[in-house]
C-alpha cells in the first residue's frame, strides 16, 4: 500500500479577540489562505508571531470613528516585528439574536462599548437598552449561550454564523464610513517593490530636545513634497521631555524626495527606526 502524502497545514495569522471578531473578519478578507489564530490579548498576538506560532499578525491601528488604538502605538515600536501590509476593513454591524427572537421580542442589546456608541441612534429608535460587553464577538457568544429571545448582540455577520445567531437587522451603525485600518505584522521584513505600485513607510523617531525641533524635522517632508498621513506622539518612560513619534508616509525610502526628507529628519532627531515599507492598500486613495 502506498502511503498518502500528508496535507500541508496552512500558515496561521494571529489576531486579538475571539472567533467572529472584526479582526477575524479582516484576516479572512486579507489573507484567505491563512488559518486565523485567536489570541486573548494584543501582547499574545504579537508573541505568537515572534515565537513562530503564527506567520503573520493582523492588528487594528485606527478606526474612522473611534480614532487610534493607543495601545498599539506603544507596542509596535518595541515588538521586534515588521509591518508588511495594511488592510482597511469596513465595519458592518449586525443586530444578532437567537432563533425565534424578533425585533418585537428584544429588550436589550449587548456589545463592546465602541460598537454600542456607533449604533446609538439606531438602537435608541428600536427601544433597546444597551448592555456593555467585553467585545463584540464575545457578546454574540454569550447571547447564543443564554438563548433568551429578549437579548440581542451587536457583532459581525461572521459572529452570527459561528454562534448560530440570526441577523435581525444589518448595517446597524449610525454612519456609513465606519472603517478600521489594520496593519499586517511579520517576524521578517518584506520591503515593498516600488516598481509594483505605491508604498507606505511607517517609522518612529525622537526629536532632540531643542526649540522648534519637531517643526524643523517635519519641514523636510513638506519641502520635498512627501505626504505624511499619520503622526502620533507619546511619552517614553514617563519623561516629559522625551517624546517619541509614530509616522506613516506615502512613499518608498528609495525615492529621491523621500530620501532627502529622511536625511533632513536625521539632523533634528537622535533616533529614527523604520518599522515597515509595504504596499499601499487601494482604499487609501478612495475619494482622491
């Protein structure tokens, strides 16, 4: 008898949350050939990539309504990982409930506080009392287990499929542009090829403690026509005079104007570290 070859397991992509979370949905959309690996915390998702348990990590960095995910801006610079891609995930909230429930039977709706806030007007019109849960998918799992026709959850359609809930109403969010930007992390750098399309470069830097140092450091990007789309500041080690900055720039360091901008940045900074040079997602240029 000839032994059949063992099927090769797909690589894994780590995300923070439980099955059915929007990060899980992002993994399936951006890397459908990877096996999603749920992790209880962001730190554990980072560690899964560092240790090799996962080849990649899918990490939310900002939302069009809620703003930045502050915890991530502190974790990424010291994580020892590289950004190799970005993904924009549209957040479509569904009102999920057990089989047999209807809009008439519902009395409460449970979800993460941000999801509840994003659906405030809609749930108010439906006359539902808001109940804060730990997260969206976890709330869906809890509602499924309770199997109470008076209790619903706000979560993704994927959470409804996983936990056997039905969607009583889709597009529950009050505004239509609710979108989360994710970055894809890897243990090894994978620098984008500038010949294959627009790139984004993410880096962190620290300016020297001198008057107008940040203004002068940023001047090089302006004079060289380099578009900086994100600049975040945060304190390091509790020292008020040592502020680190996290920046996203549209461009590749090999491009002449970008190289000149980085050179000028070096005059006014005592630390510059590139975290990733990766392909720009098409959503980035939507509406331009």
